[in-house]
C-alpha cells in the first residue's frame, strides 16, 4: 500500500472522474447515521472520512450495531457468530481484514454483491464514492429488514410479480405491438405539398356555358403589342423628299 506508484496518464483521468462522483450530501447523511449508531465522531470531507474509516474498526462497530438492533435477521446473517471483534493492530493487512469483515457481514445482511465496494476503494482511497454508496445501500437493507433505529439511504423496492392466465396470454397474441408501427400519433395526413398559397382571398364563380367559349390566356392572346404592319428591308431615307 505504501509502495503504490503515483498515477500517471489515463489513471489520473480515471481517479479524477471517480472523485467527482463523491457527493457531499450523501457524505453528511452517512456520517450522521454512523455517529448515531456508534457514537464515533467523524469529520466531514473526503480525505477525513477515508482517514477515519481506513482501519475498518468503526465499520465493524457499525455492522455489529445493525445486527444487534435487527430482530428478524436474514437467514444467512443468522448463522454468523456475534459480536464480531475488530482487529486492533496497525498493520495494513489487519486493517484491511476489518474492512473485509464488514463487507462479508453486509452481504450476509442483504446488501447485493454488486453494491459492495472493494477493500482498496477505502484503504487506498481509490473510490470513496462507492464507499458511500455501499453504506447507503446498507441503510436501505436496514429498512427492509425492520431495523429498530435510525436509518439512511433510499427506501427499499419490492418485487411485484404478475400472474397471467392462459386466456390473457392468448388474447395478447392478437394485439399488434407498437414496435410494428401505429397510426394513432401525429402524421402528415391531409397535408398537400406544392399547392398554391394565395395571398388574397380568391373565390371562383361556378363555370357557365358562356365561359366555355372563352379562350384562356394560357392558350395565347393577340391583345398585346405585335409586329403587325411592320415591313422589313424597306428603304430608310435620311433626307426628307
């Protein structure tokens, strides 16, 4: 741990991105909850939180308090001998062992494995945002398991399975899904492109028999100027005779 090299290149970008996900509001919620259950004072700030929780002793004390105040533990958690005594040594592997004990007890309590942080995320401050996420998920599982005390984290969600009869399933086969298209939404029906757009209000009278004998101007006309009466190649006298 002490010999870990400094981040370079893309590792620096990854570290900055993970640190940007650290939520101060979630930090205050988690730290307040830990202080209520353990009585331990944890200063605010990402580095202060990491430095205080790094040895894993407070985390073990927290999970012991959660187990003690949960009357109906999950079946897997009931098989664990309690209380769990944390290691008090200052050796790095002893402190990391405390963190791993907390993670194992949290998983037995009901925290999904994919929600757990890695030991190095806390011990080496790799991903403190994930540490807060795990503690919030532990608070959610406390609400699910009927924990008798203060909690934190979002409310738990529960599965709501649906039982469909064979008749309902057969009826659904005759319904065309929206993936096949629909004509119930907005469309271009009734729209005409390229039509005339009159600026003035033009109205046409009904066609009469008299109008049938009228030649439209589109057929041509002889009412405009023409070359009628003009003669070409005639003499053009300069003087008046």
